[in-house]
C-alpha cells in the first residue's frame, strides 16, 4: 500500500447467514441441531477503492445498501468474507447509537472505558476528561448510569469521546442525525477542524447534500454493490441517476399536449437536438452554461405567425420553465420547405438533476401542429452549493471603522 493511502479496500465481500427459523431454548436448539436451514445473504459484493490520507470520503446509499456493514469491516468489528481492508493509522469509530457503552456504568466510567478501547492511557483520558464532558454537554449527568440517558445524550457522549482521542482516521455513521440541531452544528465544526488538520474522515450518509458539503470523494452503494467511486459531485450525480432508475415511470413522464394534434399538419418537427459548450466531450451541463435547443422542421405549405413553445420539466414531472415566441412578442412566418429554429438560453441556472425538454409548434390560436417530448439533459454541480438553482451572490462587510 502506498504511503499516502490511509485506507485500502480490496475486493471486499461480506456474507451473512439468514436462518429460516429461530430457536431460543436449549431444548429447541438440541432437537434441531444441524437441521436449521438457511440462505446466504451477501451484504457486500466486490467493493474496492482507496482513501488517501487527509481525504474526507463519503459512503452514500439508501438504507440497506451496505454502508454500515462496510464501515464495520473497515473498523475491524466485522471481518470480510472475501478480500482485505488495510488501515494505516489510529482509527476512531462512531458507528451506532451507544456502541461500546455499558448501560450499568456511569457516563464517567464509560468515557474511561471507551477511550481506553481507542488506545488512550488512563492519564491521557484524565487530561481530556473535562473537554470530553464539555463537548457532550453532560456536566450535570456524567455520574448517572448511561441506561438512563436519552438517545441524544448517547450520541453526544459517543461523538465527544471519538473526536477527543486524536485519531488519524475518524469513522462516523449517520447516527449524528439523532442529535439536536445545535449539536449537529458543533459536530460539523469539529469535522471541519479535523479536515484542516489533515485527518482522514469516512462519513456514512444517505444525504447527497452532506456529501457535497464536506466530502472530497464518495463511494455510492446499492444492495451491497458499488455503483461507483468518484468526486463528490460525480458521486451525487451517480446517486441521483440510480434513484431515478428506481422511481416509477410516471414520475418522469412529460405532460400531455394541451390540444390534440390534427391529422393533417402544415408543419412537422423533424429533429430536436441540444447543444452546450461540452457537447461532444461530455453529456452534462455545468450551472451557468448556455444551452441551445435546435428544432428541425419541415413545412408543407407557408405557415403564417407560427408559435414555437418550450417546456422544461424536472425528473419528477414538475415544470421548471415554460414560454413561447408569442410571450416573447416574436412573429415567425415560415415558407414551404425545411428549416431550423434555435432556442438559446444564455445561462441555465439549475444545479444537479436530470431535466426534460418538450417543444411544440402551434398556431397563435393554440392549434398544435406538432410536439416532441422527453428530450433529456443533465446538470452536474461541481461546487458545494446545494438546492435546485444556481445563484450568484457577493458579500460586502460594513463596520463602524470602515464607514
């Protein structure tokens, strides 16, 4: 393994046995010894990637995709059935609510127990004890048994211990969602400190926005298999594309024309093509790039005052934009023969997602001559902004000394 690689995951698979019956008493177990049927369940299959030192890497996927199983293998809690995982440096893991806590012990005793399991001596724990308690905000409860703690108190204590043992690699499962908003902000602030210190972080989540905000790269999992490993922006796109394949067909079906297309049409659409600065080298657009919709048409007779309409729908069939040449105050008279109309957007303001263009040729009274549905284009946001549209803003600072 290269010296600058903190974690190497090499062709890792993990198998569990799913037994068809569960026997609880000793008598039942003896009677059915060797006769309990089971089936193999592969929670992970052939997972491979590397994490460089100092990187923050997300493990992105829906519930049941194998994210937590993968982190448990990385942390040494589970052993892979096949493959190997090599970890370089001290690792601290916060994998699940109350993992490693002894419910009959107090918060104070659990701090010493957990920190010792993570490699700290008693003297080192004593020197950091006050900082751990303050971070967890448990000064008034630290000598109570943790079995009386709320779920939020469990999370605060576990995270406080994990981040105060100064690990080279921090592994965080999505249990942070259990904490309140103030504590989540505190956790994110500590993660930023770790990043500034050059620590390696593995972060499990099903939130694409969190991956975009804090991760350098991410592995996308689905049903135990890795869809891809890429930069945060590319991984979010992979994740969204995968979710789109799971959505019902009706979710991305474009709307029907407002009126029926007549049997005889004086003009028809022959082609619809999309062009942008990356055409020929990439399929996606970047926020703010221009997009031209080229509509080829064939007129069988002169058409006076033809209206060209365009709609843009998102992947959930929600209309993002609609307009036409009548709204723009533009009159188009088409002679007999072929032609082309270029509809150009100087700046497409969308962030991530898949969008669909529908175009329509019609008369000014609204009679539809022809319509073309479901011409797709994709947006890829390379930055850390979140949401649906790209907005530019600037910041001006005014203070008493500057005014």
